[in-house]
C-alpha cells in the first residue's frame, strides 16, 4: 500500500511539473530591422522544440 501511494505521488508530481507553461524571451539582431524580440511560451516538448527552432535560426533565448 505504501509503495502504491509513493508511486501515485511521483506520477502526480511529474504530471504537474510537465504541464506548467514556460516562457522565454528570444532576441536577434537583424541587419535590416535592428534588434527584434519575441516571447516564446508553451509547455513540455512544444516549448523545447520552439526554443530549438529559434536558436537554430540565430536567435538567443533566455528563460
């Protein structure tokens, strides 16, 4: 019974922390338009993917 409660608690904790929305501010210095800034907000894999796409295209992202 104790193991079941611990396992259920661990699963709940993972579910809660992975569903939180995270945000990062990404900036780039464009030669034509100057410094551009955007905010990327999402959760889980979508957040990591969005940050990776921005950084692959020359943006610098800070949480």
